[in-house]
C-alpha cells in the first residue's frame, strides 16, 4: 500500500507493509554493519533456532509527528537497553545500542512518508526484533542471528476516546519467579494467547495475572503494566522481578511526580489492596493508558469509583501530560525526545 493511499483517520492497530526495513546479521562471532533493504520476507531453514526453540526477543516503540512538524521517537535508548537485557537472558548476542538507535532512525527516515501527520491520532509503530537463524536440533543457542526493524502506521488504540475496560483475575500464571517475565521474549506472549482468547470469549477485555509463587500480589496483564491511584491521589505501580519494566510506566511515574506533583510508589501490591484504589489503568506503548473500570475475581466484582464511562481524573491528567510531551505540546525532560526529522 502506498502512503499516498492511506486514510489516516481510518487506520486501525494492524500491520501495513511499508517500503523499507533494516536488517543486520550475526555470523562468525560478530554483527555486520546492517542496512536498509526492500524485501519484507524472511527465508529460513526448517530447523532454524527460532522455529525449534523460540529463541527470539523484540521491542516496540513509536515515531510521532509533533506540533511543530518534527518527526521524533520517544526514549528509544530505553528500548535499546531493554533489548540488551532480553538478549542476554536468552543467550542471543547483544545488539549494540548504537546499532539499535541507528537502525530505528534509518528505518523511520526511509519510510518517512508513512509517518502520520500531527493531529490525526495515528503514529508509526516501530518493531525491532532478533531471532536465531541457523539450524539447531539439539537444545542449545543458535550460532547465527538476524536483527530486523520494520515499521507500520497504526491508528489510535482507542477510536472515539478511551472507555474503561473490564478485566478478570486469571487462573493461569504469566511468568514464574526467576523466569523470563522481566524480558520482552516472544515466548512470554505465546504463553498468554490461550488466556486472552478465553478472556474475550467470556466477555472480558484482559487478564490480571497474580504472582505465580503465592497468587496474592498483582503482576501485570499479558502486555501492559498496572497503574493504580489511591483515594488521596497517590500513584502506585506493582513491583516484581517477573514484571516487564514498561518504558511507558516508568515515564508516567516521572510525569506524576515532576509535572503533576503527585506522590508515587513502586512497590509490591497485594491483590487485597485493589478494592481500595480509586482508579486503575494499564500502561504500555500501544495505548499509553487503558482505563480499567471493573475487575472480576471468580464471582467477586471490584468496581472503581472512576466508573465505566471515562478515564478517572488523575489517569486522564497522566495520559494528557505524557501524550502532550510525546507530541511536542509540553516541554519534555532532557533526553526523552529523539528528533529524526
């Protein structure tokens, strides 16, 4: 699809193939320089490590057109750092931070016509990922890898505004203590697919996962961190070694403290506390914040005072401030915005 034929207002959150992507290969113990290519297809041996043992990790970030007409990315250095952590955990050769940042910039520049205009509500989603490519039949890490980055324009996660969602406490575990919950590995998301389809089939929008060891502490959903607001307007986010360190969540904590003057806490959150919070949201790259109106726990219904009609007042301020920073309407902390064009 040509960028000229895209109706930005009708974009959903799905894949549209763009013209260029970045590819680098790891072979004989080192990464090559990598560069921009045209072909969107990948040819692999039937015994490739990624196909046999799921040796793959990924990242997700966005490029935006700001109010002053610049094209920028938001804190890509943190995505590079998190990919390094993910690679280390799955015995994948680390993608150098400089290569990651160069790849992101080159891909966005090469597909600049696909960056949606300011005010459209749409953005350019950026997907960096790494996977084992050579044949592996014994259980061991691959010897060769490919690092790729593609982009796709996506519409706003919530068309017509963010309405509070309904979630349930899940009977399955997302990640074990000392497992891989803290990294962005494809295998973590594969393990959540059964649960999310089952949730949707039963009328719920998402799952709330509790800690696998005791099932008494809040962890996260299949793809987002939790954020709670107390009745005295304190921001609380769950802390655990098996929660993915969301860049959006970390940014919102800074926004809460530095821009809104709110007290913030990043600590273990017992499920028993949830009923006492005033607001609840899920935070991640795709939606920034998804408000939660209700949580079901095996017949028990927890309804937040913020209701099912719109975002709670504090959640809304957090959302508007962070998106204002991303879109250039509010001055950003130093180093948060990387200008591409």
